[in-house]
């Protein structure tokens, strides 16, 4: 059994609210747009980190994280990328591959729009976009997702609201 904390689109921002929700995770997954290598390094100092780079990430982040992470955990076939789209509207560069590889869990970020939904064309596949945990972008509420993977099952999926994007109380703990 693994407890996963999933976030995306931090854009260089980590605060104590995010850290609080990472404490009981076994692994942290980041679906791109770390914003700075300092975010990646900080998250990796807390828990094992799996991540992909996003469109705003520089070469320093791209040297550490690939464009795609494909792996298995507890029997769940996972594909994580930054720009992936969602069921019925996948990005053209992954559309064909997703239907041939048929992951059980497809994770992406980029849109800053929280989505958790099955793909009716791939039985048993769940799509998750955790929204944006950072303070840059058009989203109003900062979000992340937590869940458990245990013996080929995804359970206890929780959407975490981290607060208003534009809140004056949002204090970045990273330099």
C-alpha cells in the first residue's frame, strides 16, 4: 500500500499548507511546472519524488525530470505527463499511444483545472489532473489530490483545497 500526494503547477511556490498535506504520504508525485529546481529539491527532501517537467520548467528541471513517467506501482500501470489533455480530448502527441498502452492511471497537469474522471474508451482507467497548487495562473482555488494505491486498487481519493490563489496569506517558504 502506498499513500500518494499528487500536485502540479506549483510554479516555484511551496507553502506550509502544501507541506502539511505531504506529511503522511509515502510518495510525492508532481505533474510538471515545478517552476524552479528548488521546488523539486525541496519535495525530494521530504519524500520519494516522481515528477515530469512542464512547459515553464527550465533545463535544470528537465535534466532531473523526464517529459513522461511510465511505471507500475502495486500493480497499477501509471502514465504521468504535463500536457496530456483528458478523456475525449487528449493531446495529439499522446492520443494514439494512450489507447495502445492503456494505463490504469493517467495523470497530467498544465490546465490548472482539477479533473478526476474515467475514460469510457479505456475500461478501468482513471484520469487525474490535480489542478494547480501554486499561486500563478488563472485558477481561483489552489488544489492537490491524495489517494492510496493498494493491490491494483485506487482508493481514498481526496481533493484537497489549499486556499485562494490570491490570498495575502500565501507565503512561499522557498527562496
